[in-house]
C-alpha cells in the first residue's frame, strides 16, 4: 500500500478490518480524465463503498521550510493565496478552474508543481452529487508550502 492509503486508513480503521482496493493515478492523463473517471466510479458509493482520496491541495516539497515546521498555520504568501483560491473554487463548485488548475495563477502553479497529490481532489469532487454538501477540516498550512486540507461530502 502506498503511504497515501495506509497513513489515512490506519486512523480511520486501526484494526485494519476492512477490505481495501487502492487505485493508481496515471499522472500522464489530463485532469479532466481523472474527474470524468470519478464520475464513472460514483455508483460504487451507492453500493456502500467508501472512497477516500488522499493527497494535498498545496504540496511543494521543494520549498518546505523545515526550520518552521512547528509553527501553527505557517505558510508562504503564495500558499495562502492558492489555498484561498482553491477552497473558493470548491465552495462555489467552479469545476472548470479546479480541472484547469495548470492555467491558473502563479500561486496555484507553485502550490501544485506535480499533479499526483492534487488529482485525488478531483476524484472526490467527481464523486459528489449536486444535492450533497462539502465541509472542510484540517485546513492549516504547514512548513510554508504544505496543506492537508480535507473534505467531507455529506
């Protein structure tokens, strides 16, 4: 299992008593491909399958400020800007901006230097039905250039 799977599920299911299937993400495919694939997987939710997307909305390891790792909600200006933009797109259901993240501001591009940590967000948003709500938790910046903003669809 990839660390993005077991590191999350160990907290949710500490007894490891549920079956798990991990899907690989083909980062060579465009973002819209991943969003549309999630739409096809949405029927699994109706069958009781829990689908977890694990990644980071802001994830630039090259710019991590290890000296300030313990500071609460510490981030670079561009990271705060990217978080605000992306969170607003999520709240406003602006799927076009979320899918076309590479065409957005310099801040968003710094926040998402590679797609592998961002694409799980598109899967989760692709699973969401129009009647469902999104809530945020764990929305604080860490070490300047990381944020593990989490969403719950209900």
